[in-house]
């Protein structure tokens, strides 16, 4: 009977929120490989941010396993959608907070 040594397992680090360059460095340090299905030029990407990954952080995988990362949100997954909010027209009225003092000639006197 032949016994083959088991490949040591590693935990997948969290890549979400990292720039592409930092994600590649973290993957190398943790013993996994990265692939980006939405970026064929992933090896050239520098400042794009990872928005999702598979498998999730903390999952144990064999050393050398491939982790997929994405840089764009899928349909219905977020990505903002609020659009440009400024400038708002018509502009909000001026003013702001006023001090809570009795106004001279106020018909309703403040009881203290």
C-alpha cells in the first residue's frame, strides 16, 4: 500500500478591499494563486480594488489552490447606483440652527 503525503492546507486570506497589486502579494505570502475572471489582464492591474472573492476568507484550501477575485460588481450586487447627487436643485433654504433663546415679543413665553 502506497501512502501519498497530504498537501498542507492554508486558510484563504481576505482579498476584498485590497488593490490588485496587494492582493497578488497577499496570495503569494499565503500560498494560494489568484485568478480574475473579469480581468484577463489581471497580472497588469495595480490600483483596481477587489470587490468579491471565492472561496470566502477563512476557508481551508490545499496550498497552491486557486482563489477567484472580481473587480466589478455583478448585476444586483451593489456598485452604488445612486448616481451623482450634487448639485441639488433647488438649493436647500438658508439658515441653520438657531439658539434656543426667548425671541423678543414672543407670544408664547418659555416656562422655566
